């Protein structure tokens, strides 16, 4: 199970890096306005955690919500540490981290339920 969690973290960060490169290119060539780029930067981690947690839930044997909680908590703690080090922590970011945990838990629950129904 720890192996699945580590691979999920790796996939998450690879997804984030590729998405940020793509968003940066969109911003550089002025394809979208700054407000749309800001929204994309906000939504990208939530989409990434949803997809990765869904896959993790499908790989889980039981209690998919715990796997999602672990993954979401690890990612939120890493983001929290980075925001404290860079001194950009505020209450909105704390709510954002809770949304990441919630998205992770819900999507891993959907993943484990879809695994059972596809048999």
C-alpha cells in the first residue's frame, strides 16, 4: 500500500509540473488573460488530486477513503510547509488545503466503488 501511495505522489507532482509548464506557456504567449491563468493555477492541483486519488482508490483493497485521506493529507502538509517557508500562508490557503483533502477522500471513495461495480 505504501508503494501505491508513493507512486501516486510521484504522479501528482509530475502532473503538476507538466500542467504548470503548459499554463506558463499560455501566459507567456498571452493566449488567456491573467484572471483565467489565475483560475487555472487554482484548479490544477484539485483536478490532479482528483484523478490520482480516483486511481489510488481503484487500486485499494478496502477503505478507499483512508487512502485518499493519507494522500490528501501528505500533499496538503507539503504545500503547508512550502507556504510557511515562503511566508505566504493565510487562512484562504488553509481552506484550499482542506478542499484538496476533501477532493482526495471523495475521489478515492468513488474509485473504490467503481472498482467493485466493474467486476
